[in-house]
């Protein structure tokens, strides 16, 4: 597993969840569920790194956590779509990460 930030969202156009890795340009995966998109992202990250190494390109060091701006956007989107369990989960994870703690609580079951 890699420590790159992954932004996960639903795409109505693609009828799939999209997992973007902003630190690795062009590194995007999709899946029918959030879990599938995240699993596919891990595969794509490995392939991105393998290709970069083969081409002699530099590989960015992972930041390891979301920026406050990204969290704020995720929280706002969860609030707008009225998904309270996602909103609560995001708020709790943001608070723990801001305090330097490791966040391990799973995403609510109704969102997988």
C-alpha cells in the first residue's frame, strides 16, 4: 500500500467511483464501488511508479495526508448531498489528523 493522497468521488458521467492520485499526474482509477476504486488505485499507483522508474523519471515523495483544503471540499460535498454518515466520518477523521493522530475508523458500512 502506498501513502499517496487519493481523492474519491462519484462520476455520473462514467457511472463509477473515480479515485484520483493528484501527486502522480494522470494517475486515475475507477470502480463500481468505493472499495473497488481504491483497490484499483493501488494497482495503478504501482504501475505509474514502475513506468516512471523504467523511463528514468522522478517519483514524488508521498505527502501522506490530505490538505486542509481538500478535506474542507470533501466535507462540504458530503454536507451538500445530505450524507450525514460521510459528513460525520470526515469531520472525525479531520479532527484526528489535525491533532497528529492516526485515523483508523472505517468508512460507514452504508457507504461501501
